[in-house]
C-alpha cells in the first residue's frame, strides 16, 4: 500500500491539488482537511490532479463529493484531471462523471475556463 501524498499549489487563479498513492479510509479525513485548507488559502476553483492516484475507495469518493459541494457552494468549481482507468471506472459507475468535469490530462483541465461543467 502506497501512502497518500498531497501537494497543493496555485496556478493561474486555480487551486491545483496533486494526489499520489492510494486514497482510502486510512487517509480520507486527512485529505478532506487538506482540501479545505487549500481552498481557503488558494481559492475555490479546484483541479484535482489524479494522474498518480493508484486506488480510491468509497471514502475517497466521499471526500471528492464534499470538495465539489463546498467549492460550488462558494462560487467555485471542481475539475478531476487525468484519472487512471481504475479510478475513472469508479467515477463512472457512481455517476460522478455526469456531475463533475473530468478531463484526460492536467493540461486539458488547466486550459478549460474556470468552473467548466460536463
């Protein structure tokens, strides 16, 4: 099991949060807190870079949904960038790809207008 690494930075008015490793019950609450802090410090237009996210369980989905609701309630948005096939499948099965913007790459996410929806 690879521990989750979280790196937040600002990029052209967006909060880009890179996730690396596995997102599950063991670290979901820690990520929820880090995303809240990143949104407060860097802004509500959030891009989650999922390029290096190897696994995500239902607790991880819950964190993403919470971030989406909080960001949109504050006038921002959430884009999920470059999920691996196993993570994308989880997003598709749960219907989140119909509600959230999901892109094939981080570059594509950053090229879209802030707050774009599916």
